[in-house]
C-alpha cells in the first residue's frame, strides 16, 4: 500500500545581521528567551546562523527572516527569505 508523505514546512527564524564579511554569506544572530531550569530567571540565548545571501543585499544591522534550505556548504543551511527592516546608517 502507498503511504501518504507529508511535506514538511521549512523552519523560519527572525534575526539580526551581525557580519557581512563573506561573499554571498551573512551571519545572523537569533535570540531566544529561555527560563533557567533551577532559578526561573529569564535568560537570553543567542545562536548564530550562516545564511546564504545570493545578491549580497543585506547590511549589518538589518533585521531579516531566514528559512531552512538544503545544505549549501559545511555550515550554511539557511537562506535569506526577506529583509524585514533595514539598518539606519
């Protein structure tokens, strides 16, 4: 019998561009707020993603939405979906 396969939706994150030093790649920092397991205090955890930016259109300080994609290189598994707000320089 044939099994019905569901296509999984790509994961999406929102973060801040912190580095544009590579060609067609930006580093995006995503923040998450987690509660300390023992003390209950809310902590801010930061994770950095290497993100594919085909047109080199992102600038440092931009707020971007990134989506999961196929592996582009050893560390790059995300691509820029849209630039939500531009950095005012």
